[in-house]
């Protein structure tokens, strides 16, 4: 009986730890079109995002906002439509240059927060150029915690039943 | 009638007299000596030249061998550093914490062995390994190569008795381990079959949150060994041999991902879906990303492809000169502009020198306080100026970034430990 109780408690703790924060990242597939940014696709997976210890002083800015409208994460990034293209000849001489594309797909990765509501992107003039909702995340969050609660209740109920059964057996 | 030999003057075309005969004889003897001398000289020269050529070939072979050995040694040292870093990191985590890790292993290593002298053990089956261990009884990490064992000591390494010593075979230039924190150290075991660890650690110097993390992805490689060789070449022979990265090499971690599913179009320059790139790269710590595109030199001569940099991603044509990676790193890491001039490209790109630390208008006041700089005409566009006559941002044959560019790189390096 003790083993069964221990097993159930350990199971619950493990489940809880799994549902606790494992590093996850949101990867956004975006389109830049003449200054405006739209979301094409996104995915959430276990993984890493950049440290971004150094950030440019100017450029685009991305904010991750919570359901309580607090700032969870923000960072700056340079224009996503500029590409340096370099080619070399036999003597190691380089030619090429910078191409500024008017319409280009690009991607960003940001840390995932269970309470994230939306990601906003601002231009260097601080005008909002893109906003993407993660409202379905709120529903997932609720479902997740309901599941945790359910497992907790079931575990307690099972332990209680085992204890009661054992007492009855002992009395009989 | 006398024979010609009796009348050498006739055969020599002289009218016969005694003096002439002597002269002719002398001439013929001299010519004979000269001819013999010439022949001898030619032979001597040929031998000398052959000797020189052979010596050059021998020395070159020796140098190439030395380079190969140095490269192999660097990769072995990187592996030891990465394992040591991971074990130390895991040792300070809560007891029972588990992490599966994959390490890049050079082709020269066939097996990696771990040994815990503080636990009961079965003993090594390999007599050489036994002899090495019994010789010093300190080292606990062993790399098996064709030429013998490399052995090191790593603090905090533990092996459970039933697996002690533990030997792991190399496959696809990697080994996969499971590290479990014991509270005092780290227990090491081979990863279970099916544990697919996508991120391969090539050189780890510390916590990714405090280091600059470079991750390599491959496109077009048919052979994992060739991909691994290219990754190691760029790390050990290019990045870590180029200042200031060489001096600050402890600030970097390097990783690779072996089967990145990236969709690319190779035509003129390399166009890839950034979403795919980030999805793949996010399996590893990824402050900066290198996508290596495998191309042969011949194919590239027929249809050249340009390397490129966008955001934090550098896309490298492996057929290009290898230091093109350092040039692209200048764009991605330090936001440096090109210092060569290409009016064709730049005249249509709204290039503004004010956005770049290494291009300026005359009289170049941006770097007037930095030594060893001047104001040289030409920086992306002819109307702008650059701080040094030459740098890697202008020519791949240049040995450095130059003081202005190095200063900018250093400024960013110092954000990391």
C-alpha cells in the first residue's frame, strides 16, 4: 500500500515537473512587404532562442505581451529585408553588395510563455507594423491547468480509497 | 692516300701544317672536354634540381601532414573541452537531473571510454588502455584512435559500477550520452537507442546563456563525414584562427545539426526558407547561424553562387574561399559594411554610410581617434571612405578586420563571458 501511494505521489510530481517550464520557443514565419509585417505561420517547439545580449540601438522592435497586458519580452532587430551578397574571384577579390528587398519572407524566434497573448512589432519610428495574437494559447493554458487539477484530485481520491480499503481489511 | 684521321687538318678544314694540327688537336680536346663538361654540368644540374624538387615535395608533405595532425589534435581537444564543460554544468544541477547530449567526434576517434576509479569496475579489456591507466591512475577519459589513446582527467565524472568502464562507439562522427546529476558529480552512460539528440556539441566552453553560440547547418551534403570535416575546418582553421575571435575563443560555443530539413534554391545566390532554418537551428543554442551549402569547385566555376548574410544568418558556399565566412561574420556579428566598391549593386540599394561603423564621408571623423586609420576612398560606394587600405571586409586575402572593425567586434564580444 505504501508503495502504491509512493508510486502515485511520484507520478504526480513527475507529471507536474513535465508540465513545468521546459524551454520552448515560438518561431514566427513573417512577411515583410514595403514596411509592413504580417504573420504567415508560427510554431511552438522545445528549443532555444538567441540570447540577444547585444541589440541594435535602432531598428524594428518586437514585444511579447501577456494576457495581463504586461511586457514579457522585447528585443530589437535590424531590417529583415536587407541582404549582403558576396562573391569572390580566383584572386580573392570580392564583389557584390547589399540588396534591399521590397517583399521578403523572414523568421523570428522568441521565447514561449504560457501566458503570452500577442506579439507586436514596431518600426524604427515606433509605429506598429505587425500584431499577432496567441489567444488560443489562453485556452491551452486553461486546459493544461484543468488537467493538472484533475490529476491531482484523482491522485488524492485514489490514495484515500486505498487507505480506506486497507483500514477495512485491517478491521475485518 | 692518307686517311682522314691522319689528316685531321683536312677533316677540320684547315690547310695542313704542324702548328694547325696542334691547334686542332687542342681544339678537339678542348671541345671534347667542353662537351664532356657540359654533359657533366647538365647531369649535375638535373640531379640538383631533382633534389630540390624532392625536398620541397617532402617538406610540403610533412607540412600537410602537420596541418592534418594539428587539425585532428584541435578536434580532439575540442571534444575533451565539450565533454568537460557538459559534465561540470550537469554536476551543479539538482540531483537526478538528466540531459541527453550529442558530441561531435573526429573521424580519427573510433571509441570514447570513461572510467571511474572510485567505483568497482570490470577492468579494461584493451591491454593498452589498462597499461595507460595503471601508469598514472589519474585519467578517466580516453579517446581511442588508430595511433593509440589520448587520455585526460575530468573532474566530476562518475560511472555506475555495472557499466564501469564505459566505452561508446563513434557513429556518424558523434557519440550520444546521457548525463545524470548525482549531486556531487555527473553519472555518464550511453544514450538509449532511439534517443534522437539533434544538437551535436562541437566545442562547448560554457553555459550557452553566457556564451556566443554558433550553430552550423548543412545543405546538399551527401556524406556526414564531409559535413563534419567542413564544420571543423571552419571552426578550427578559420574562425578560431582569426583575430579577435582567436584571442577570445573561450567566449564561443559551437554546435552542428546533422539533418536540418531546409528548403533552399541555389541560383546566383543562396535563397532558403528562414522559417526552416530557424526551426532547425532552434534545436541548439543559436545566437548566430551558419548554413553551409555543399558545392564543388568545378560546379561553382561553371555556375558561381554567392555567399550571403541576412540578419543573424550567414549562408556559405563551401566552394568559395573559406575566409568568406569571416567576411560574412563581419556582417552578421558586427553589422559591418562591405569595404570593396561595387557601384552596380550599391547604387540601387539606398546605402547610407551613417548606418555603418566602418564607412564614412570625408574627412572620416568617425574614427579619427582610432590609431592606424586613415581615410581611403571607396567603401561600398566610391563616394564613401574606409578606415584602412585593406581588411577582410574588402578583400579575402587580408589577414585582419582592421582596428575600427575589431573595436566594434570587441564591443559586442564583451557582452559575453
